[in-house]
């Protein structure tokens, strides 16, 4: 008789434990449903380095190639006497790398290379870029973009010539570049950089 009673007690204990487990599980589910879906975390740019005097910055979303060229630019600008031909070459490499690398851009309005463009034309530059090469870039603010976009893998400076651009002293830089995967994007051109208050700015790009 005692054995029967003990078996019943064990059975009841097991049933109670199972019911408590079910209640807890249902309670947790209802709580999570009530809270709604977990909010997605947004991706943000974080500054890693900067040449404050010139307004040039390096952030954590920049590609390894861009970071390499940024270090090159730091070496040029930190010299006792700046070699402006080398300065023009470095700016050209950074501009091309940033502008034509779309894979690390967060939105279609995240235009690369704008910090190298002269302030008088930067608004037109951004508008034109947004209407052309950047107009199909999908948002990646939540890190869930599924889209094939180009990444510049190398930039070659073919020549640097001193010239004039309107009333400014300038440099004409013949440049070509490659991508990690060739998707049919532009791969060569000529940049014009003007010297204004000892700083170089991109003012025009042509397909010469």
C-alpha cells in the first residue's frame, strides 16, 4: 500500500513540475510577444584618426586600401616641406577609393570623397553623385543589405602635371583603378585639383 502511495506522490510531483514549466514557458512567450520584436541595431561610423587641420578623417567603415592611402597622406602632410605633387597623388588615390567603393556606404546619400571636394561645388557634387552612380545603393543602416556593390582594390597614378584651373594653381592627375570584382564601373579618368590656402581640392573629373 505504501509503495502505491509513494508512486502516486512521485506522479503528482512530476505533473506539478511539468505544469510549472509550461506556465513559465507560456509566460515568457507572452512577455516577449507583448514587448514586440527586438529593435535592430543601426550601424554608425566611428572616427579612428584625423588630420584636423585639413579636415580629413578616417573611420572604421573605410576599407583597408583607404586606410593605407590615408597613412600615405599623413606622411606627406607631416613633412617639414609639403611636396604638392605627392599631395595631389595621395588625395587622388583617396578620392577615387572612397568615391567608387560603394560596398561600405550606408545609404545612397552617403557619398564618398566629399571631404576632398572644394566647398564651392560640394553640394552639386553630392547631388550629381546621388542621381548617378549612387542612386541604386540600397540602405545598409541595419547591416542586412543583400546587394553586390563595387570595392576599389588599387589605384594607379599615371601622371601628375602642374597646370592652372580658372584663377587657381592646379594639378592635373591622370589616374586609373581596379576593383575586387569588375562590375562594369568606370576605371580611369583625369582629376583636376586646385590649390586654395595651401590645401588641395578636387574640382573636376573628366574621362580624358
